[in-house]
């Protein structure tokens, strides 16, 4: 089964992410592994720290959560683990050890709200993960299952690498893929790059028999342009690379990916670029 690791702190935000992960697991023949991490030091915790009370409270919270949602998704296996240490590291290490398909986590975005640990660790999970990560901001109510996935394409060579994973998700969910060509300059050669990369992604989606739509926009801030387009088509997932076109001040987990994870009103799928020669990838 495809393993999906879900970071849980039992806040409303992380439970919302868990419910989205359940929907994905159901469509992808997946198994959910829920991870709660006991933080070291004097950081705030949701549960009291009095001997074994914390562990018992967490176990009870897991049991309640699973008993509430498992009946709606009888085909999805759900297990949980308690770990101790640095939260982002324990979550990403667990995903790596399990060879997980993805990590799903909530985030409180840039609001500064850190009552629970999810908010301050989502960006670290994205930047440290060896597998794709879906982040979902707190307070965001998005339809499930996946129906419309936005795939922004810019002039960075790595922009095409998200096509394989997006194609897989779209096919399993019978979702539409909306390819958005982002032009941040009038330079013809750079715009031609965007067109070529978009055409390659379109060809991949056609091979996967995924319904595909193409649009384009001239913009300065690719984060804002992508989010506005997602609003326009009522998307429920945006797929990005953590490294994007470096023009217009858009570079790794920041500001582009950082902006998307913290400010997008839609779930964001973040994928790290790989060495295409070493990976033998098609793009």
C-alpha cells in the first residue's frame, strides 16, 4: 500500500489535514501513519507533562480520532506512532524510513499562531522531506476529493518534474489538471522555454489519460498569480516545486514556496527537484 504520513497535534488544523489525507488514501489505495511528536525542552504542548499522563492522553486522542473517522473509510488502514525529538525531523525521518508516498500536514501560515506545534514546523517539514508534502492552512475548507489541480509552469527546468506525481494523483482521483503558463518577462527566449516545458507536461498528462486545460498569465509575482488563478477555477490543490524561477525574487522556500505554503487558501503540494540525470527521469 502507498504509505502517507500525517503530522498530528490534534489541533483543528491538523485534523483537517488528516481528513484530506484520508480522502487521498482512499483513492490511492493508501495507508495512513499518524505521527505525534513529544517536543523536548520547555516548549508548549497540547497535553500536560506529568509522568506517563502525556502518553495516555495522546493514545486516547488517537483512539478517539480513529474511531470517529474510520467507519467512513473502512478500506483505509490507519495506525499511529508517538515519537520524541525535533518535530520536523521525526516526521520526515519516519516518512523516509517508511518510504512514504507523501507527507500531509496542517499549517497555521504566517499568522504567528503557535499554540500547537504544527504551525511552526510545516515549512521545516517541506524543506526537509525526501517525498512530496501537502500542506493545508488552518481554517481552510476545501472540497474533497481532488477535482481540479493547478500546475504552474515557469522557466525553471525543474518545473516539469511535478508532472509525474500530479499525473498519478489526477488519474486516481479522476481530477482535471490545469496547466498555468507563467510569463514573468517579455524576453522571447524565456517565454519559449515556458511554452516548451508546458507542452511536455501536457504530453505527459495525455499519456496518463488525464483531462488537461491550459492557460497563461503575465505576472510579476508568480505566487499571487497562481493563487488568483486557483480561485478563478475553484481548485482544490496547487502543485509546486520547492525551487522555482529565480526572477521576480522567487527562490527556494522562499520566497515562492514559503509564500505558497504560508498564504495559499488552497492545499499546496510541494515537490523537491531531483537531479534528472541521476534519477533517470523523463523530464
